[in-house]
C-alpha cells in the first residue's frame, strides 16, 4: 500500500512567529520543519463556536464509527506538505483520505494515533539543529 519507508514522528514543537507557525517534527533521523499560517496556532489555543476542518473530521470519524489508524506525511511540493489519514471502517476495510498536516497536528490534541513522515519527505526537508 505504501512503498516509501515510514519514519515515526516521536514528538513535535510549536514555534509561533508573527506571520506563520513552525511545527518542528522530530524523528530519530532529524527534524522536519512544517510551516503553517498563524491561524493554525490560533486554532490550537481557542475554542470555536463554528466547526473547523479538524472538528468536521472528528465528527465524521465518530459518526461513521471509524478508527484513525495512522497518518503519513507523504509528499512535499513547493514547501507545501501533503498527508494521508488512514481510517479503519469496523475492521471491514482501511481507507485513506487526503488531509493537511496542520489539521493532523490539531487532531492529535484530542485523539491518539501514530504519525509518520515518509523517507522522501524527510530527505527533502530535514534540518539538523532547529
């Protein structure tokens, strides 16, 4: 199903800046910098009256009795990261959906599941010592 090596993300840090938010995704092989809008940092700190993307995903997962199996950050192009969220449908099948990595990091606040980065993303983006 997935041909590239998967490297577990062991931890991450949130580093807010005036115009963006930097997530430092730490693996045993290095750190992947994931830059997002400042809005993502605000979403991590606030409660909303209107649902936003990660709330909708949580509602769909709950409403359809799905289980989040894992997420893989599998592609980066022009500094834009892409990911797939793998869902188990009552043991019948595993499906994947495209998801923004920033939404995944917000989902991890309330739901525990493994997060991976592909070797090709790590090779393209790893920065030592950040």
